[in-house]
C-alpha cells in the first residue's frame, strides 16, 4: 500500500484515481498522520428489483371504482 499526502492527493487527484482503478491502494496522510484510505471498491452484485408487473397482476381488481366515485359525489 502506497502513501500519499493530502496535498499530493489534491494536486494529483486524477493520477491517484487512475492508480486506484488499476488496483493500487493509498494511505492518505495529513502532517504525517494517516487520516484516510483510498482503495478500489469491492465488486458488488447489483440489487435485484422485484418484478412489478408480476406483483400487480396478483393484486385483486378494484372493479366498480367508477360507481363508487359517482356514489361518493352525490
């Protein structure tokens, strides 16, 4: 793991991010004290969203809603 300072990170952000994309990790130091770690994210599977159409098709139909609205208005 490489070390970099806050100032170097500020001046060379693109280069540091490119290095991280290539798999490198950095400890960021401020006044010689480690304050952060810059490393690649772990690959995570994308969350699966529920099948909305399948859920809606299983719902009970609300037949007669027009009639209910007409009754409510009178």
